[in-house]
């Protein structure tokens, strides 16, 4: 049997044997009148039909295939047109009820026969379907890969590329497939890839991973990494299957890292400070020239040793350093401390260590910058000793002021009592000179008493023990009373005091301390004002606060004096022609104490002056509540 019309003239004696033993089910039909009659079948047909085929001998084709018009048409075409017909069909055997996929060939046999061969290709079709499904599955995987995938045939032509490779090259699938892959490379890469490609095709061992440059559609050059393999199992002969990774950005990053490391190395070598690199195990990996200078050790005496094993570090600092190192291993990023170290000569020096994490060539190290701070530490010790001594002196001063103030009060009370007694008993018996002397004693007693109270206030302020006893009072009334009490000083200095006060301004203050502040400010204005000048006191409401200003037209203040005027013992000494009216007596404590009292009230005190002989204005701002 061949692809031409079947011929029975082989040998009449062998025909029956060949027909019966033919491996595929075969049926013999003979034309009779206008129909075909089944006249014979072979052994394979008996097996496939469980020998039920015998029941169909002599049946007409029109009867057997009345439900299969296409089979009937093909039989008639074969006998009438004397030609071979073949096709696949799904057929259900009437004898067994089984449904199979068959490949059928109808051959014309002279003079009036049709030989029908049927081959069961059911399993073959199932296998092909599974293969097709598998191909779809793996194609989906390849098409959706994050890397470029390509297949190149033996003629250097692309036979397949996935979407990612199209994006890398910026060409469409249709523009790439069929093209020579070398057309997408720069000159240098073309030579490199061609040589490797030929060697791989020959079966030589060539590293599967290497790098080269591709040229995109827009002319941009991209660096890629290829991982390739030769395959001989795909249709079309020897092919190369490769995975392409676009590593352009990675290469740029690596270049920047190299430049950064080069810069770091330059800084490392040229740094005036000692720099040591330690790995995660505590071993010294590198150190700069400054380290040799400061420590006295050569580089090869330090590198390769564990920092714990060196005799550089004072024993009392080893444990804290080990604990800090362990914290670094757990993720702490920066560490700063002062320790004592020994140089090679055995000298003990103070150093400051600043440690941080750095990455070099992808590996993590601890970078330790070491500063020699021996001189600084010595200076710190001197400063600390001076501070300690000053604190001692300050304490002695406070104790002296407290004791002296209390000791001065006892004789002062005796002087005050005695002078008052003399005035009361001998008032009418003493002449004017004697009375004037007693008045001098009284005035200086008051001045001394004022100074002692100021010194005691200073101690209370320094120890933060100055307490307030606040109450709501009419400050306008208090200011008027103080102005009246100071009429002796006003009259003596021929000062005109102008009051611009509301009838009532209620403010929550400590009455005694408020009186002390206003008295200090008024006396200060009187002392620094020439005769026949004006002093003005103005009280105004300002929202939830009240503003009190005391202005004079006296000697005024310079910028430097305004900076010092509220400091402790900030007395300003001024002498010279035309300043004879100034009362230079005082301790320089009044304004300092006034400032502290106002601030204890959550208020603010300030001074302003246009300069020498331009007067001064003191302003107090206090919350009403």
C-alpha cells in the first residue's frame, strides 16, 4: 500500500494473508449498483470490535452510515472519483459504543473496491493537547518573566523574545523576531558575543554568564547581563536560549560606590585624625597613617589583631567598650565616648572615640575615629577645680552675708532704739545741732537697714527661697502712698513727681514686695535726676496685663550700662563735671532684686534710654491675675 491507488496485482495467493495481518483496522467495500457493500475486514478490525464486526458483513454503506453523511460522502467520492481521501474524525463504534478519534484513509482498488484504513489516534491527540496546554502554561511564564527571555537559532536569528526584552530594546516583537541578534549590539559587544556564541554552538565549555552592551531603538546604550544555554531538543535544530537582565542602573550604582569608596580611601589616608576599621568580629582590618603617629605602633602591628587583645586600652575601659561593641552588633548606629589608652611608649593619654557603621564593597565595618584629647582633659580638670573652688567661695560668701546681716541687726536695733529714745526724752532740751546729728543717725540707720534687707533678699534669691504672698490690691493706691512717703527725698532734690494713675487698678501681687520694687525704682529715678526736673509715673491697662512706667529726665544710660543695670552688684559709677547732683550711694542690689521679684510674679521689667543726659524709662508689665 502506498500513496497511489491501491493495486491488487501483488499476488492473488498473498492478498488474503497481507490483508488479514495488516496492523491497523481495515475494511473492504465493494460497489454494487449505486451503493457500497461491506465484503471483508482484517484481524485488527475483529479485535477492536470484539468480533462484532461479523454482524455487519453485507451491510450497505448507506444503511450503516445513514447518521454519518460525511463518511458516506467520502466513500462515494473515493469509488466514483478513484482517488485517495484521508482525514481525522471522532467516531463512535456501533458494535462497542466506544468513541474514538480516528485517522481514516480511503483507497480505491481496481476495479470496484474501497479499502478503508482506520488508525486510533485518541491517545496521541490527548498527548498533543497536554503538550499544547503545557506550552501555553510555560509561554505565559516566560512572557511574564521579570527578565528578558530570547531564543536564537543557528543562523543568529531571533525566533522568540518576551515582552521584557522588547521593553529593554524598545522594539516591538515583530521588529525583533527574524532579525540577527548582533544588529542590536555595539561593536565591541558584537565581537565578544559572536565569539562566545560560536564556541558554545561547537559544544565548547563557555561561562554561561557574562555582560555586554545593547543598543536601544532610540540609540541609548544599555548594559545587560546574559545567562545562556544551548538546546538541541527544540524544533529547528541547535538553538540558544538566554535570560537577559538590564543591569544599567546597577552598574551606575556600582560606579558611584567605587567613586565613593575611592573618595573615602583618600579621606581615610589624609585625615589628621586616627581612623581604624574593625570588622564584625572585632578584628582590626585597616588603619590610617595618623593612627601610627598617635599610637606609636606600625600598621602591621595593629592590623589583623582583635582590639580586645591589644594592650592599648586601659583595663577599666575594656568592659564598657565590649558592651558598646555588642550594642553595635545589634544595630546601634553611632557611639561616642572618652577613654584612656596607652601609646607604644606606655604613656597614658585621653582619647575620644566616635564609632559608626560603614559599608565597603558590600561588607559592614565599624569605623572608629580617635581624637587625642589629653590637653582638653587637663584643661577640663583645671576648670572643674576652679568651679569647685568658686562654688566653695560662693557658699562662704552666702554664709558670710547671712551671718553678717543678722549680726549687724543687733547693734543697729540698739542704735535705732537709743536715738529714738533721745529724741523722745530730750527733744526740748537739745539744740539744733544735736537734733540734726540725731536725724543723721536715723537716716543712716534706715540706709543700713535697707542694705541689710537687700543682702538677706540676695541670699533668699540665690537659694530660691524668696516666696510671695499674693493678694488682690489697688496698685494705684500703693503707688500714691509710696510717693507721699518719699516726699522728703523729693523736696530735698527739688523733684516734681507727676502721677498719671487710674483711680483703681486691681492686681494680684505680694504687697510688701511690690512696694519694695516701686520704692527702688522711684529712689533710683530721684538719685539720677538733676534739681527741678520731672519724674512721671504712668499706669495703663494692657489686655490681661497692667503696664507701669517710671520716666525721668536725668543722667540717662548708655548701651553698656543698660546691659549691666539689672545684674547683681551692677552699680553704675558716674563722676565728673555737672554730675554733682548724683547720689552715688547704694550697693547695686536694688534693681537686681526688683527684677527677680517681678519675674517671680510672672512679669517683666525693662529699661530704655536714648543715651547720656537723655533720661531713662523703666517699664514693668504684670499679669492682673
